[in-house]
């Protein structure tokens, strides 16, 4: 679990660099980090202004919005060149994305985190008269009886005598249905040991009249 979360955190932290390398286009509101090898006094953060320009010492405004990071780096190097014996060596990176882009990437990161299944678990699905329905990540080795005890409970309308386990066969496309009398187990009967597998669907049917 820790490794998964650490990986997601690292991915979020590396979003600016990854986007820059994949052709990210600079936008107004971005903050860029510039370093000039031949003159460290020029090293600074560059805010992309609402008009799409960045303001450079010795040069003035340089168009930034819409350019790739590499394209803007080359433009800055060319603009500074008249002040040096030869075109200076400029390093440019995205230090901070504008708020709109940051919000989007943050939302994507949260969505990715929500879809990550913790190590050592399987995903099963609860349908019908459960208090909480939907996909659930459970520990590998969990039995059907244990799941029913931990699932948040069945509703008062559940037909506990007719719990069903639907197990798909990915190879053949068929499905096997197992019936489970949870009411009898609650009354003291021995429960068959059914270990849940990834993709299993547990259905709690609605109780019929007088059932």
C-alpha cells in the first residue's frame, strides 16, 4: 500500500517535468525556472503574464504562451545572444503550472488514486439488498461468509436464504452461480467455505412476501 501511495505522490510531483518533456505548451499563469550558465545573475523565476509574455532582463518581453518549453528556451537564448559573445546556454523548466492546469492534474491524480487497488486484494461486487452496494476491495482469501459479516450489513428486505454468488469464467465467457443460505448459517448451520475471487458478484435478492 505504501509503495502504491508513494508512486502516486511521485507521479504528481513530476507532473510539470513530464508534461514539459512530452510537449506541454506554456500557458499564461505558469511559472518557469530559468538558469543561464554564462551569467548566474540572470537566473530567476519567470511568470507567464496574462498577455502570454515573460519579461527578461536585458531583453524585455518574449512571447511564451503556446510555445513548448524547448521552443521557449531556444527563443530566450536567441533573445539574450546579442549580450554575449555567443548564444548563451539556457536551462528552462516548468516550476509551477497555472491554477487551472494544476486543478485538472490534481483531479486526475485523485481519480487515479481512487482506482488503484491495494496490493494483496481482490475486487468483488455487491448488488441488491446490501446497505452499501458496488465494487469493494477485499483481502485475498476472504470467504463469502466473512464478506457478508464485513460488508456493512444486508437491508431488512434481503432474502437471506437466497444469497447468490455469480462467478464469471473469463476464458469461456460463462458464469457459475452458487446459492448460499445465510439465514441457516445464522441459525447455527455449518457454512460452506467459499473463498471469493477477483470479479465475483454477490447478489442479495429482495425478500418475497411471507418469505
